[in-house]
C-alpha cells in the first residue's frame, strides 16, 4: 500500500485534550486502583506510586472526575475536611458499596498535580442545588477573602486551584435525573449563570449532551442553550453487539472481533450526525463537542462485582482505540476533548491492579505510542486501503493519521486484518534524518496482560527503512504502529 505524505499542507490542530482520561468513584478505579490508605503499597499522599508513574508516561492532558453517574449523587462538602469526620454514603449507582469520601476535592487536585493533568470536574445537577454547585466553584477557585476560600485554606490549600473545565451534570437524560431535553436545557441555563469566573481564565462550561445518536437531545440543547456553553458532551460506548449483548472482554470469536471493529467505526457517523446539527446552529464552530465518555464496554469478568465494571483488555481493545482516536483526529474541527472510560480498573482501562500488582493494558500502550499527536498539526495524507466487509459494514483494513509538532512528524497506523500483513511505502515531500518505529502486535486477538503474565502484549521496535524520499515498513496483521520522522 502506498501512502503519500504532504507535510507542506497543515490541516488544523489535534487538540491534546482528545487524549484525556476519566476516573469515577466506581468499583476499584479510585479506591485501590489509584488511592490507597492501608497496607504496604508504596504511595505519595495516598496515590499509588506504580500507577502514577505508569500514567505519567501518557502525558495525560485532562482528567474528568468524580463521575459519571456518581457525579449527580455526589455532594462535595462530604469530601473535604478531616477524613475521620467525613460522612460516608452508599454508592447507589455502582454496587451499593460504602463510599467513605476519603478521596475528595483536595485529593483529586493532588492526583492531577502528580499526573501533570488538568482537572475537569463534573458537577451535580441531578440531586444537587444551584447553591451547592456555585459554592464548590468558589471554594476551589476564589483567591480572595471569603468564607468558602478561607475554609479551603483551613483545609490545607492556601492558593486557589486552576480549574478550567466544568461539566454541568452527567447523562441528565438518564442517571443524572431522567430529564427531558427541554427541562435539562433550562436547568443548564440556570446552573451555568452561577458558575462564576474567579480565576484569570473563564470556566469552560460543558453541557451534558446526547447519548449515542440522540439527535433530538443535541438539537434541543443547541436551540435552548446556544452559546451559553463552551461545549456539549457526547457519550458513545462500543459493545461487541449492542447494550444487551456486550460480549466478553477476553473470550471472543473472530466474528466478535470484527463486530467490535465495525462498531468502533460507528463513532464516525455518530459524531458526523451531531456535527451536522451543531453546524446548523453554530456555523462558526464556537461550541465544541467533547466526547467525555467512550471506550469498549464488555461484560464484567466472572466472579467480580457486576457493579464494578471490571473487564480485561486485549489486542482487540488496542485496535479499536486506534481506530477511534483517528476518528477524533478526523473531526478535530469540533471534537476538542475526549475522555476514555476509564483510567484504572474500569471498562477500557489503561492499567489494571490487584492488591499490590499492576499491569499495563494494550490500550495503555497505544495511548503512550500515539502521544506525539497531542497538539500536532494534521498533515495531508492520501492512501487507498482495502476494506473488510463484515455483516454489512465496511471496515478499512488499514487506518492512518499523520501530524507534525516542533518539526517532528508522528504517523500512526493500524492494520485490523486478522489474516494479512501490509507492506507500506510512504512517499515524503521533504528530507528527514531519522525514522523510528514502534509496533504493538501479538499472535492472538485475545492476548492480554495478566497479573501472572504481565508482559504478553508489549510494543517492540519496528523495522523502518528511510531512503530520503520514502519510508518502507511492513505492518503485521492485527497491529498498531507509530513512526516518528525527525
Ligand atoms: O463509565 C461508566 C458509566 O457509563 C458512567 O458513570 C455513566 O456516565 C455512563 O453511563
């Protein structure tokens, strides 16, 4: 297959926030996965050193918290002050377990600082009040003399935190209050007024957007909310078949593999659907689309709490992550942030933990390999790929995306075929001194990293030959690769 790379033509920036993460009070994402209080797991202020060190490699740009459905049941005051006096609650959304509120606002900002990630907080519209939300924002971001800012100081934080991203509710069409689109849109208008800008930068308010292809929700928000939001969100998960037949994460057939690839590609049409509506109401593109929940959602692993959404992560997940990240690159004019669900131990996670053990997942590896795209300028590329016809869907055999930042070109490629590799020749329009390649592949589509065999799926160096005017490489079957040209 031939690819023509035209580095002279820059086609717009890939927002770094597309590589964002999401951490909810759900299962073992926060407690045990990120934050530990007892035992011998090395930590700094409760944050697991192994997990933080691994995640730092991803250069996570933004982290969404505390939910998810949990956000609309969360009362921030329960999560500040002396830990022993924080009230506990029942996490009714996720397994009915006791939430002791020991991980709260201060701990979240500490986590973001350790990761070097910007915070994105999702407020409570479903069961919280306007006052509660306005007070939380003042508590976090006001630098002057006020009872709330002084309470923050008393709790150990002198300076206000920098907070740019704030979500006004989560899935308010469902777990966030079962609202009609019109009702939520009016509620949004009211809540948003009281989210004041205390810092130097205005808060970027994100309205709770549609699920999947719910065009009516988007249209209603665009009509009623208009430019009172910086962005609207979109949630679009991928299942093997559908919500009722999610499939198993690490035990699936070739059909299940290709079904998942075909369903991953649906992200393209779902974004296009919402973009068309947004373009009609906002032709200048002032309002962004933030895909703040996406990823593969399979059945929980046998013997685990069904409310904890714990699933393994295989080569299939890595392949679908690359396809979807490329779709976000394609829609870079509207899609300015995306947050994969979720960072640790939940759904399509970056890392899995069990007690003091930790493994990196195949999805982790592609996020690390592709980080050169963050804030890169998309480059013009042309190529013709075969398509794989599967159950009425057409899946591109090879997907490619290229971007440039600080004179370095990042080219990511994936070959979803379970049958054939692909010889690739990339013709270049300028000279590079060096081409470095890395590839993630494995003999079986169900290969994954386990606590007993943590290095089954790992990236390796890829042979790449650079002869001045072209780069040649072979992309193995079922593989993801990143080439860096310097
Ligand atoms: O990510 C898991 C859940 O999926 C989130 O809490 C919710 O917003 C969505 O339905």
